[in-house]
C-alpha cells in the first residue's frame, strides 16, 4: 500500500467534506455563529489577568479543534473536543477561586473532574460560589447548572461510544448534516453556560473600562435579566 498516497487522498476527501459543509448555507451559518464565540473569548481574555488565564487559552484552542473537526466530518472528535472545551472553561472559572487547587493541577498533582467543577454545593453554579462573587445572579444559577449538566452528558455519549453516536460503518467518511447541526446546537448551549459563569465570577471585579468592553455580550445574551440591565445602565451614566 502507498501510505503517503492514502493520506493524500484522505486529505482531499476531507477538503470535499469542507466544501459540502460550506455549500450547505443553513448549517454553515450555524458554524459561523459558533466560530464567533472565539471573538467573545478574546474579550474574556482582555478582562481575565489571573493565573487561570492560561486555562482560558487552552479552552479556546480546544474549541478551535472542535470547529475544525466538525468541518472535516470527524464528528466524534468534534464532540470530544467540545466536551473538553466546556470542562476547561469551567475549570478556569473554578480555579480562579481555588489557587491551591490550580497550582496542584498545573503540577500534575490533581485531576480535573466534572463532578467537582459542577458540584451543586461547591462548584461554579453553587449557592456559595454565586454568593461570594455575584449574589445578584444567584437566583439564575440552577437554570444554567442544569443546562451545563445536560449538554456535558450529551457530549459524553461520544466519549463512551454509545450506539447512537456511531457514524456510517463504511470506510468513507460522509458529510452528516444532522450531526453537524447537533454539534452547533450544543455549542450554543455551552457558550451561554460559559458566559454565565464568566459574568458571575468576574462582573463584580470589573472597572468601568472592562464593563464597557463586555457590555455587548452581557446585553445581547442576558439583557432579559433585570440585574444585568441595571448594572450596565448605571455604568453608562
């Protein structure tokens, strides 16, 4: 077998899948919307200056991997990377309040566990976490914890190889519009959960310049929340 030729043909096939995805205007418009989250991450990075910032960068890189994978028809890998994206963003928020645990994790002395990050009593959606950093948003925490829990488990089905996640068993990878759209639906859910975590954790520490920087994200996605409207209304005075 010509191994080099095999991988060259594989690359050409991946390119054809990319072209099919772009030609599907409805699905590709979802991809564009998902990709725009990277612009919002850039905004987050302008505000976050602590040692957890490096984890936000790792999460953004992993999200980029997931976007590339879904374009090339590697749907299982896209969902795997998407789950890790959620874990890393949540870990960054969690570790911002737990410097010792961050240091141990960075040293390889501790593992990253979703059950810890999303713990109802001690995680980023817990009563104590919201009370410590943004009690005004505490009444909304359960809503986003439930969303994050659900989407994490949905992505985990691809990690565990559940039957419904298996792609066509033929050797050739094909464009799957349904799986691509499922991926982008999950991106939308993960994005809103990450933004909620971010605002809970960091809004109370932002100066006026930082508030102005994040205002478009806050109003676009949380403008229905009276506490958010009030905060940014006061910031413009």
